[in-house]
C-alpha cells in the first residue's frame, strides 16, 4: 500500500558522514572511468561559467590558477593531472573521497596533512544551475585553481591547527569563517567587488545573483563606484549593524523551523522576515543578498550552515586583509599548548 511521505525539511543541520577508511579510495584506485554523459555535464558546467561577462567579476588569483591548473573544458581531469600541477607548487595533494559531506573533525584531520578531498559525486542535469551540496565540479573548478598558489595554501593551512585545539564553540566559529572566506567570500580588487569563494564561482545561479547585487548597489546609489568602495560599505555596515544582526537571528530561527529547505522558499520567507522585523528593503538591504565587510563578530552569529540560501556575503578589502583577519582569530588558538 502506498503511503504519503512528508517532504524533507531542512533545519540548518547537515547529515554528515564519517570517513570510513575501509570504504574509501586508496592510492591505487583514485582514478575513475567517468561516463560520456558525466564528461558532457562537466563540459556544460564549465562553459556556463567560463563566459567573459561572468569571468570579469572573479578575482585575478582564480584566473591565474586556471592557467596553472590547465583544466580541460571538455571533461573531468584525473587526480594525477591535478596533483602534477598542485603538489610541486604548494605541497598540497588531492585525494578522492566516496562521501559527499565529511564531519568537520575528519575534514580538518585531512587538512592537517595538507590533503584536499574531492568527492566522486557529480551533479545531475536537473542541478546545472544550482546544486544544494558540493560536487566534484565545485571542488575542482571552484577550489583547486587557488590551491596552485602559495597565498591560498597559507590561508588553508591556518584552519586545521586552530580547529584541532579549539573548543566546540570556537569550532563552530571556525567553520563559519571558512564558509564565508574560501567558500562564499568576496574581495575588493581595482575598486570593484570580485568573487573569491569557490561556492559562488562553481554555481552559476550563485554567481549571477552575486554579480547582480554588485550592479544594484551602484544603480540604487548605495555605493559610488567612482570613489573607494570599501570605506563606503563599511560605513553602511556600522550604521546598520544592529539591523543586520536581527536579520541573521531571524534567518537562524527560520532554518530551525525548516522553512528554508530550498533556494526559492528561502527568498520568499526572508522577504516576509524583513516585513516582520520592520526593516525597510532599501540601501544595503535592498537586494536578494546583503554584502557586508568581513567581520568575525557578525559571521559568528550566522546559522551553523546556510545550505540552500545565503542571506549575506562578506567582503575583504584585500586578500592580505583576509589573511590578517583570519590569523587574528585562528592564530592564538593554534598556538595553545
């Protein structure tokens, strides 16, 4: 007899999997024979992002990394190809994993060994514009161009030593800092916002939505792009910090109720949240996503994870500033005895 099943609701928690060494790939079986359809999906994903009108909004370091990594636009690269271009340059190496999400503890144990995991999962045709979980296109296309370069290796090297010595509360902050820097971070270059985070770069919907916000801030006279933009953004942030924190707390409550289980649902319920909080949708709050300076106090308030919906993105004045801010929090923890 058929039964009615309730739709899955997302409450802000990821059903994470623990690495089982007995089921994992070994050094002998890292390579996979992908199907023609999987290579075709890769090619279409690559072509979808590799457009000049999108690439101009991605930071210079990713573009340099793409040259060094030499990814094929027509198919999925081998692990050997990736390691040949990454390990000699930064000392990191790539390993394949059978799981889609690792527990953070397992993930950072690999990070401590300078091992970057890439999943064996590739999104399907119905997830071309947006995938709710990181797949191998995200891992390879989004992260690995950066991992050919020392500056990125230094940033990644900060997380594991701190995570291993952190309290549970601090570990939650560390995961958020990683999320809003290497996954969904922005940086200012040539007095323009540029995309740094791999989660935005590898998701066409995320990328285009973010770029639209860059233009909206100019169109609505929130920022004057003929003048330095970071001080302007910081002034808006300082003037509206209390409102921003109220929005974050409201989003957290929505996640806990399972009301943000998809990207579309997320947008709709957040529109209602603004109304319920009495916050007018204009200025920095006038778009689909809020852009704010990279601020540890604010990032620490973000829900444990924002899976189908990112209500805000954080921008650093430079990659050097990102390095300094991360070091200010992670460094002292890592130095504990």
